[in-house]
């Protein structure tokens, strides 16, 4: 099938996990690490919903929490483990390198050693296995300041709650492929029925808009949400994101355009997750998912804004 992607945005296919290539992973820093079980098998436990969502750890999950995670700081005293969350098929660790690692080691060496210890526990508890415990590699997110650390600690802690919500509303948490939206081939995530609501307003803020122009438009956009209309935006500029975030905080429906598609296990974060669970969010992307994030270009911004405008004008205005 011939690609429908614009020529200036073609997908890159490789099996590397997300890594910032310019970053020195030997030096001090704070990181959110995500390590997935191979084939996403629920080996670490199961979700318990009542009285509040939590993970009931399996013997292997318990061994990792009580035995393997503490060994990280034992073998690497330069590293402090801030926060952990073991889910049925993956785990999150927030770690801090307080000083450079010794012997020219880097964070990848630490993760490799941790995974090896977990694999030994895996075979000890479950017996010889035909396949390994973890997927190759891992994902990391660099946390540059305290506000990021606070936000991601909350994210990690709320993982069981989000899993419970996803299981209660599976129809709102899966990726749709090959959608035809305003004559563009798209991937989508969330409530596709928001496209059927006739009343839509595009949210776009130009850098030279005065405060008076912005405030007048803001009132118009909030009025649209108040009457049950949908706000549509690529949300590239900060003031556009402010509008969309305010609309979501008020419980108004939103269609957000993204500059990349959705991974196999994608889920929106923060307030976007809550909006998705409420059926108030649809995310769309005319481009495929890439493991290596790129800065959005002016052409891509123009493309997304044109698409947002077409979606907002899907139905004739009276």
C-alpha cells in the first residue's frame, strides 16, 4: 500500500528504545525508567480494584520489590531509588544518580544488571523457561526539575488506578488505525464520536495576537464548550495548550491533533487520561508512531492547523 504520509514526515523504523542521544548517562541526573515484560505477560501480579486499585503481587513481583530493587543501591551506592511501581506486565523506577557512576559505567549497565537479577529470580521461582523475562532494552525519561519529579512520582503512584479505569472503559482506550478524517488517513485514540458533534471551534493563537484578541477568542471557545461543542486544536503554542487544558479542566470535549501516532501501549497522561475516561477526548495523528521523538517543524504545524480547521468546518455553520 502506498504511503499517505506527507513527504516531509516519513516514519523511522528501528527497535531502539527511547534514549536521548546527546545525554551523558554516566553523570548525575534523575530518570523515570520503564521496563516491560516480554510479550507483556502479567507475571508480576494482578489488579485488585476494591477497596482501592492496587496490584496484588505474585511471588515473582514480591521478590523483585523486596529483593531485586533494593540491590540497585547496594551494588551502586551512587544511585537512589525514589519511587517504584510494579504493574502486572511492566515496572517503573524513578532513580537518581547522585554522583557519577564508578568505572565508567552508565545507566544502561545498571539496568542490565538489575534485569539479570530479575531474570535469575524468574527462573528460580517459575523454573526453566523457553523465553526471557523482559523485552530488550528499556525506556527512560529525564526529569530535569523538581516539578517534573513531583508530577511523575504521582503518575507512577496512580498506575493501578489508571489500569482499573482502562479495564472499566476499554472502548475509550484503544488505537484506531486507517481512519479517514477530512480526507486524511489518521490514527486515532479516544472517543471517535466527538467527530459527529456539529458544533466545533478551532483553537489557534497567533504569536502576534494581542491580549484583547486572545481574551475575546478565549471567551468564544469556552462558550462553545459550555454549550456542548468541541474544541479542536493542534495545541502547539503555549496559549493554545492553556485553552485546551482549561477546557478539559471544565469538562468540555476536545479533539487534539498530535505530531506523531500512538505506540501499541499508548495511553494519555494526566488530565488527558481523565478526559479520555470521561469520553471527552479524541486524539488524532496523520502520521505514524516513531520511537525517536523529533521537534515539530513549521510545515507540520501548518499541516495540523489546516487539518484542525477542516475538522472544525466538517458541518456547515448556520
